[in-house]
């Protein structure tokens, strides 16, 4: 049948939105050829029975079916995209959706979302951080001039991705603290998302709380319990604004009735992971597991003292992941030794004295004891080391430290450091101390010393505080010694700064908690696998290692 031209009788029909005269169109019936529509069928004043197209690249014109079934729109090229607001984190899908607006050559705009994985988001944030010029000062920033509002969405974006609170102006401090957040954002991206809860016993010290972001990704944090002797008020306040914080008291946690009620309330009927520092859950753990069957996913223990408490139980009622002997904890243990000696030196200087030239005795040559000995040696202190383990004693002698019997060491040393975790010194040893000696502990008072009798009225000793953290204890015979930190870990008098090394063990504890939350484990001791430790270490090196002239 031959097509003939004629006037449209549908002048009153609703005008079509596309294709229209002048639109670009791709014709699938002609090998995806693109052309400009120069004739539209059926429109008022048109005598076309088909669409007529003129090629953009020259050549003969052609026709397309009147129902436009073979035509496809050709959008105007995109010139650029701009950021929108309201970035959304889709936790189950592990991706971010970032609202953006596409701008086309013809002036049209199109709203859509840029979807990136958590890892891509972290890399994006790192690139922005590394290439962003210095932030303007407050006076310049608060002006209403052009572009004055360009930076907050960017810093808000980085804050959201990295779990920071950059504040309304994106402070320099927040930007300087992004490496830990980036490290734990990476860690979170590797962890399973579970329905389990976690109860978190932890030190609350500056620069050490970023791990909660990753742990909160894998579990619901039911409560954070600050260790009383290592809780910075400002850090506690910040943490309490995000998580429930409960009081930690060892006597309560040793009471099965109280602990069962507490865990039952916080777990709300679900499985719960107990993260521990020092074996707080150990005394009542068997009763707890028996009274809440199937709910205790397991324990993650940080310290050697805590490890020994769980090890001493007649039978483990649940799985226990211990990081106390992990190679990732060794840097922290060495730094703890350094921090202890730093705090002792600080206290001595407040008293007008110094470490150099003195003789010290270190009881216990584990990782922390070895760190104490090394820190003392670097300050030109003569060091004796005593350990009941002959292997460790041989290690100390082989690197040049002296040795002696306990009575001889106590009577000849100006400084005594106890790092055994097993009550190496009791009140019976006090008469052996050299006059004016300083006594310092590396862990809690109950773990290092058996000095509870000192507080008894008939103990024969009188205590007087000289300065915060230093007490002189004088016997009825007139002999005296100085107890530092009230017998507790003396490094916590000065926040026990660990630097970025603390994040290694916090990351391993977080992984262990996620493993317990994800899968049922039989009762027993467990460790995080070497491959997972290696991936943690590699990511830590990437986040904190030397890069572009930056050193630890």
C-alpha cells in the first residue's frame, strides 16, 4: 500500500511529550542511527504519516514508524554532577547512597544517587582528606559570601563515612583523627552483621574508643562499662552520648544473682558477647551460662591476668577468645611498660627527684615486665629482674639484666616494679624494702599486691598522701616507703597513652567478638586466626604507617 500525505484530523489531540520536532532520536530499525526529528506524524499542520529524521553525521534522511516503536531518546550529554544532602548508609547491603544531581548540556537536570560500597566510600574519604587544602579560619568561614557553605557537606560526608563528629565547621582536630576511624571503617566492612548484643568492659581513654564503631557494626552494643581506674571524664561523657554506659564493680560481677539479672536485662532475650579486660566475668561465668542457656555467645578477654582467671576455672562453660598472648598485643605491652616508667618518673620529678643513677627491681619478666626493664635501662637505671619461670629469668640475664634473691633485691633497690599479676608482694615483704623505696604496680592493686591489711587500725603502718598518686607509708619502727598510684597500675595516673598501637589489639578483640556473634562455638579457648591477624596488621600499616613523609 502506498502512503499518501494528508492533513491530520487529530488537531485537538493531547500533544505528545516525546518524540517531538527537533528531538534527537536513535532508530533501532536503522542500526541505531541517530538523527534529528524533522517531521512528526499526526500533529496539527503536519502532512507526515511517519517520523522523518535528518542524520546528525550527514547522509540521506529516513523515515520511522508512526508509533515510534523503533525510536529511543538520546539524552543531552552530562556536563557535571553536584552533591546533594542526606547521605544514607544501607547497613545490610554494606553500601552508601549519595544523592547527586546530573547537569546536561541542554540545561536540564536529573536527580539520582551515587551508590558506593563501604570500602569505596572509605577510599573516597581518604582521597578527599589527602587533597583538601587547609580549612579556613572561623572568621573567614562564617561569611555569607559565595561558596561559604561548600565545605560543611564535605566534612559532614567524611564524618558520616568515618564515624566522626566533625562538628558544624569540620574542625582541624576531627580531620587529624581520621586514621583510626578509617581503620575501623575498613574493619567493619569485613565483619558480619549479626543480631547479637555485646557488653563491653573497656578502658575509656583519649584516642582509644574508635573500635566501638566497628563493634557496633557487628553487634548491638547493649552497654559499655568503663574500668574505674582508667576512665577519662571527657571520654566517658562522649561515649555516653552514643551508648549506654553502666558502672563496673568487680564485687557485683562476682555475684551470680546480680550478674544474671544484669545480663538478662541488657541482652533482652538475645545472644550476647562479653568483652572483658581483667576477668570480671570469670567468677560467676558458670552460673551465668547455666541460668541463661544459649544466650552467652562467649567471652573476649584482653589481658594476661584475665586469661589466667578464665584458665583457672574448673571447666569453661562457654567459648573464650583470648588476645592476651597475641602477637598483635606485643606492641601495646611494650608501650605499657614505657608508660609505667614514664608515670613513675613524672611522680619522682614532682617530688624533686629523678630516675637516673638509681637501681630498680622488676618482678616478672613477661611482656609488660620486659617493657618496664627496657624503659628503665634506656633512662640509665640499673635493673635487676626476678621471675620464677627459669626460661624468662634466663631471657632477662641473656640481655644483660642482673638478678638476685627477692629479699636481697628488695633491700637494695630504690624502685620496685611488680608486673607478675599474681600478688608477688604481701605485707610480710614490706620490712624488706629499702628505706625510702618506691613501690609501683603494673596491673590492678588486687593482682599485684596483697596489702589489704595496711588499712587495718592495728596494721602497724600509717599512710599519708604527699601528692596525688604518691603516699608515704611509715611503720611503727619509723621505716617508710612510697606507694605509687595507691598500688594500682601507675600508668593510668597519666592516661596511659598508647598511640596508634592500641588499635591493633582493639581490632583483634572486635574480630573475635564478631566471630562469636556470628557462629556457635563449643566451650574452650580460641584465638583469631593468623590470616585474619595478618589482614588487620596490613590495614593498620596502611592507615598509620609511614606515608608521604608522615611517621608514627
